[in-house]
């Protein structure tokens, strides 16, 4: 049995030349239910339990963007899958370091496997939601109106 461990630390992080802040990469894990064709997305709790979010984290120097997105999906949500072309990017202010502006990139990730154990399972819960679910956790996904997402043709 292999032990899965989440990467930690900032030694390998990439930083934006334009803002000086970290570059983060994430994904929107999704699946299509075979029984009815309903699209579902996977959301996770933040480590501090303040709402739902998609997996994301720092892009490191030894990986491509899509590798980073898949790694974050594994570490934070316990899912494996294939990324598709980047959806877009956004800039946001760090909550911890108020003078830092980060860049983020998001990918769709078609989930192929959902693991029973994953590195951050003790600190995160995961939930599949669909757009047709009344008052679903999707209504609670962390998103700030000041965080604008733009389509991007980013290089992986």
C-alpha cells in the first residue's frame, strides 16, 4: 500500500513576474452521471471550514500547470482524472499577506477515479453537487465579486 502525502512549503513555488505574488493552479472536478446525464462538480471544504471551494494550490517549478491542477485534485479532493484546456485566470489579494496579489489559473478535470483515502482527507470534506440541486453546497462556493475570471490561452 502506497502512502500519499501532500506537498508542503514554498521552496518550489512559482511567482508572478507581473505581481510578485504566488501563481496558483486549480481545477473544477466534474463527472457526468451515467444514469441521467446530469453534470456534477466536486467541491471541498476549506481547511478552516469556511465554505466550499474547488481544489487549488501553488504551481511548482518541477511541474506543468495541468500537472499542478491534477496534484491539487489528488491532495485536496482525492480524485484522479484528466485536465482539459485552461478555463481562464484571475488575480486576487492574499488574505494572509495583504500586500500580495496572486494569479490563479483554473482547469476542468474530468474525474476518472475517486479515492477512499487521500492526503488531506482529515481536514477536508468533499461533496458532489449538480446545478439542479435545490440549495446545494454549490451556492456556498467561495467566490468574491472582485475576483474577475478571464479566458486565457495560458501555456502549460
